[in-house]
C-alpha cells in the first residue's frame, strides 16, 4: 500500500510534537514518532495507514467507536493502552467520547525497517486493539523522549531502542500466528475494570475486539472472570 487515499492515522502533519527522526547526512532514516491528541468528543471520516503503526495512550479515558470491515467496534481508551495497526488498515468512521488526552504514535516505515533489520523482508503487524504490554510501553516512551531531546545518548542507543521495538513486536507476532488469541504481557487488570466503569458485567460483547485480547490464564483474564460473573 504505497499511496493512501484517506487521511493517515498518526499523520505527521497533525503531530503536536515529534522527534527529529528524519534522514540526514549524519543520521539515516528511522521511524517517525510523534505526539497526538486523543479527543474528548470528535467524529472523523475515513482514515488509514500506509506503514505498520503503534499507538500508545499516554493519558485520557473513555470510549471509541471504529467502523471497518462492515462492522462497528466499541472500544475503551485508557492510559498505557496500545493499538497495533497493520500497513493496510483502513477504517470508514471513528467517534470518541470521554476525557481528552495524548498518545504517542510510531510509524514503522519500510525504509527504516529495511535499514535497521534488512532480514525482515516482509515485516507487518496484525491489527489489534486494547493491547497491554509493559515492554512496548517502555520502549515507545523511551524512544520518544530520547529523540525529542536530540538523542543525547547517541544514534546507536536510539537505533537499539528501535530494534528492541521491532524485536518485541516480532516475538509477539510469532507467538500468535494462527492462535486466535493475543498472548502478551498483560498488566493492570484492575485498571481495565475501572475504565470500563463496571459495564463489563453481562455486556462483554459490546467491547468488540477487546474481548479477543483476554488470553485465557492471564492475570487480566482471571481478574475479569472474577468480576463479571
């Protein structure tokens, strides 16, 4: 998907603040990483991606409705929640209701992936919503802050963080090929219940794809089982 006919998710033009990761004579191309609004109340039309994209919520809470693939998903938003979008993700419509906040978006461009890990000839993400993973959260935060400050620890450290992000995402994908569930490092299950506002009781189906993230046997799965019966 080289050209996207719709507005980009995490469009660099809409970034409130971005780390200077574009290619220079001293620094080769790396991932675009920027800070974006999470709206309190807003509706948007079609948006999509042309590169694998990771979005981490820094703050804000509430609910979202995404319409794509002929269905509408009702999802939650909370601090620390992660969205993973494949390179050909496209939604027809989106709506937000809740408390405004901010997110960090990382676009894993093909040029940067090829430079950092040339053996990953076909790297992509599977689109997943409501993902919790402390490793991804830390790497994304650190990568943003390191590059926002002008890479005080050097490009080798910045590239190391980028490779760590790729490696973590790749290991998650390898673990979940054909599994039908999303086995990641779940954390803060009680926080999940809080931002759901008790609405999980008897109404799990309303939360769409979030439901597929509840890996059986995980701390989150056990906590939900104990609280929704």
